[in-house]
C-alpha cells in the first residue's frame, strides 16, 4: 500500500490540497526578497575619488576640478579608482591633452564621492567597499549562500529524520527575516526550509496528475516575490530601512501542515470518518492507513551516504548535482548582474520577475509533453547560449542586449523550475529530502561562487560571461544522462528506485503509472484502481 495509491481512491486534489498549497505558497513570496536582496543592499553607485579642497581650486567649478584631478576612460567618463597625484591644469586649456606621464596617477587617497541620485546609501557606500575592497562587497553574497549551503545539509537531514522534525524545520522558516541582519550564516541557513522543504510538501500532498501543477504553482510565487522586491527597493533607497522593510514581510505560515489537516480536513473534503463508508464497499480508510504503516520496512536508516550506495543512485546523484550547480550558477549570475544589460536596476529586477511567469507556464506544458529530461537540458543550454550571445553583441545595441538578457533570464528560470520537480521525482521517498538536501548543497556552492566570478573582469572584461556560458552549456548537457520521470510512479524505497530507474536508464523508456479503467479493486501495487504498465 502506497500513499499515492490512497490518493487515487479518495481523490488526490480536493479543497484540502488547494488550501494546503495556498498556505505553502505564501512563504515563497518572501524568499527572493532574501536571496536577491544583495542586488540593492550592496549596490555600487557611480563614484570617483574625493578631491581635497585647495586654494588653487577656489575659482574653479566642480566639473573643472574633476577634469584636472581625475583621469578619464576612453568613453569620456571619469575613472572610479584613480586620481592624478598632482592637478593637471593644462587640461583646462585642452581637455584632450594627455597627462605628462603615466606616473602621475595613483589610487584614491581621500575616499570616494558617490552619486546618491539612485541610492541614499548602501553597504558599499557606507564602508567604501569599492575598488580594492570590491571583493568584500561581492563576498557578502557569498557568505549568505554559504549559510544557505550549511542549512541545506542540516535541514535536509532533519527533514528525513521523522515527521515531527520535518514539520519543525519548516516552521523555523519564520525566523529567517528576523535574522536578516545576520545575513552571512544564520539568516541564510534558516531560509532553506521555505526554499526547499515547502515545495516538496506541496508535491507530496497531491496525486501524480497534479504533481507538475503543484511545482509550477509554488515557483510562480517566487516570481511574485521578485517583482515585489523591485517595488520595495524602489520605494526604500536607504539600506538600513530596506532591511527593516524586507523583514516586515514575515511569513504567515502559522499552522503546521499536520495541525491544519487535523483542524480543516472535514471542512475541506479531507478525511472525515464518513469517507470510508461513502467510498467503494471494499475500501476502508483506517485499514488502508494501517496497511501503509505495516508495509514499511522497519529499521531503515538513511543518510547522505545512501545517495551513493547503488550504481543507479550514484549516477543520479552525480549528474543531478552537476545540473543543480549549473542551474544555480547561471541563474544567480544573471540575477545579480542587473546593470549589465542597459536597463535601470529596478526595471531590470521587475522585468526579470515578470518574464519568469510566462516561462513557468510554457515549462508546465513542455514538461508534460516532451518530458522532464529534454526540458531541463535544453532550458539550461539555451540559458548559456543567451549569455554567450551578449558577449558578441556590441554594447551600443542596448535594446537587443536587453531582449537577449530577458530571454536568457526566462530560460534560466525555466531550468530552475524544472530542476525542483525533476529532482524530487528521481529520488525514492525514503531519500527524497536527503537527495534534495545534497543537490541544494551543490546548488548553493554555485550560488556562492556566482558573485565572485564578476571579479574576473579585471583579467578580461568578458571572462565572467564566458564562464557563466560555459558552465550552463556543459551542465545542461549532463542532464541528458538522467532518466526520464514523466508519468512515472514515484519510488518509495531504494529497491523501487533501482527497478524503475534501471528500466529507464537501460532502455530509455520509463515505467508509466496510469489509471486502470477495467479493474475496480486491484491488489497491492494495483490496489486502488491503478496499474503500472511499461512503455517498452
């Protein structure tokens, strides 16, 4: 007796499931306001070296002082990190003249002056995290994702340790906004339950036919949070108050799923006592639940080592880990480069959130028609190709660059949406949370490295984009090595997973679970009007 078999008999998508999904989706709105807050919290506005006042400058305008004190780039803008060691008064007569020698430039000696037209203050302007200290600014995002990485391991293990611990790890999510000032480790680690456990909870409470719908629905709320972040950041330009505004959006996830089920199930068409009598005569819900409990093999203890115990699991774990790394690496590489495509930062963030919704809807159709594997692989490969295309397109073509970037962001979000659904179907139930914890760990390594890759532009200006492009294409190609899971019954134990995945890996055709219209009372695997047939 399996939990999915029970859903097939009593109905796997009723008012109870809709209410549960709605409540599970609410915390997802707040997640992008944590994961992508670095875009505005640590934004670096235009700046130049501070020029100390001198008597020789008394009759000069501000523009003239800058002209004789700060060298210019070939495009005519003042350099951000250099100044003349001595004022170059000859430039007042002819600004096209070159300095007397290259040794006249030096690093900023008296701090920086920032353009406050867009941001009142950020952590970059408050602590001068620019120029030589630019790496520390990017490291703040890396430290946050290190916290998320640690949380992925801890909560992945706890979620598979029992129902009580699973519910409590999800409830801990409410602490995430309160620890936002401690972004590096605790704030990041406690964001994990809502980011990973809640989508799985929604998928576990619906039948096979609505599994994809559940995954897409929860991810749409992430996109809504993306758009809300742009609006909140536009209204709040001072980073301290932006933190406060972000923390005020605390999740309303008050009741646990189990408590909600006990309180609301009768009113939502859930599991009232009369249900068993109203169903087909041979079916009795209490006996079915007891059978589900007795069918469980006792003494099963699983850890992250179990993910590599069999050849099939090893292949799935290694390949899915590579895919997750590429998905997160390219997604956050694009999401944290809001100024690199010619649009306003707030507009870029909002448009990137808007484009995600149609991308998810299209992906909902594709994963059910062409399959999970093809959708996952090509969405990630196309993400890399869009990033690579913007390397070739000249900077003056801002409109074309923006269109390609928006398309790439849509493909990137499609890959992220699919990977949650796909990975949850690859692992057996007893290892699902451990598997998601492992893949989330690998993904956060990609997320932690993504901000640091921007520093490679000091070696070659296009090297960050080349890196994002190469990783996305390579990791997308790895997805072709994974088995297809479209319409496949979720394996509950390692032996089930070996049987189902083994057929798909060897033959390239999955074992599909479809309703059986002929028999009303199949037994055991087919017990509740379901039969697993092979597409071989």
